[in-house]
């Protein structure tokens, strides 16, 4: 289903007994089951190793089945109820099994020229709940991508005004001395990035903010907005002086 056995060799051969393979590492010490962990043995009284061409699971003890398997090369009754029997060789392929008895074997029962599984084709899969690991990995990656969300770090120590004449005003905030002042950044060459570092930086920040606010008041006056405080103060003083002169005239007349 997932090409797990493609180009895997038969690493062990005991003539007249078994031909063993199914380890992708080719060492006889590797391999993993489709479940990601060893699975339990399955025995039945009617399933016995009585002839050549039977296929069973190789293991290192009870319930340690992985990916390695073997093909019997003769009658092997000692494997009954010890190794799970799950298949058999059919058709003319049985002649290839017979020829395996004639292969040359080196040290540790390793064939000099190991036969290779070029590919595996499943004609009928009775286990419709088994999903290939490659598809599982793709599904897991897709779920991980959906869960990821973009996060923007907050930095209250930096006040920045975007220089974008086409965009709308951007709400900004200044945090200093435990208080936060909010405002609106406009597209203006006089507005710039202001940062505070230490006491000197805080004083500089405060002076710059005052200048910005004063500049905004001047532009508001020129554009027909409210008058600055100093202008209103001068008007009030002029009105008070005029009222005082008028009072003196009234007293003289009386």
C-alpha cells in the first residue's frame, strides 16, 4: 500500500527450513509494523506449518511481530503456535521457493546473492480501516497547518506612524509613566517614529509629543478649527481691559 517492501532483500536463508525477509534495513534487526508498534500473535488449531510455501511472521518472542516474515522451504512443525501463519505462496511462484534451497549461503545464514522484492501489489485488502502511513503523515500535516494562526507581537515601547497617504488614520498609543495616551496618526512628514529608552528618552518622548500636539493645534486653527489656548487668553485680557475703560467713563459721567 505504501511501498514499504519495495527493493527489500531476503536477508536470511536456512535451506530446507525458511527464507526470511521484510526488513528495510537488510540487517535482520529492523522493520516496523503498520501499527507503529509490535502486534499480538494469532494462532488457530487448523493452521499448521506442514509443507513448503507457507508464509508466517518472524518474531523475537511472544507478541513481537513487526514487518519481517518468512517462507517455509519444507515441513516445519516446530513453528506451529510459535509464529503467526497468515499466507501461502500460490501458482508457479512455488518453483522459485524450491530454487531458494540451492542459493549459496555465507556467514550468519546470509545469502551470498540475496533475492530482492522488487514491488508488492495488493489484489484484495480485507482491512479497509488501515490507512497507509504516507497518507496519515499528509493528513497530520494538513491538520497542523489549519491549527497554526498568525500572531503579531505587542510592543508598547515603540510608537510608529505609517507613511501611507492612501490609507485611513491609524489608531496608536503611547505608554509612559504608567499612563497611556491614544491618538490618530495622519499622513504628515512631521510625524515620525518615536521611541523611549531610560529617563532621558522619556523626557525626549514627552517633548516630541508636545510639539506634535502643538503642531496639530496650529493646523486646526488654520483650517477653521478651535483656537489655541494662548489666543483665547489674549482675547479675554483685551475684553477685560475694554470693560475696565467703559466702567471708568460711566463713573466720570455720574
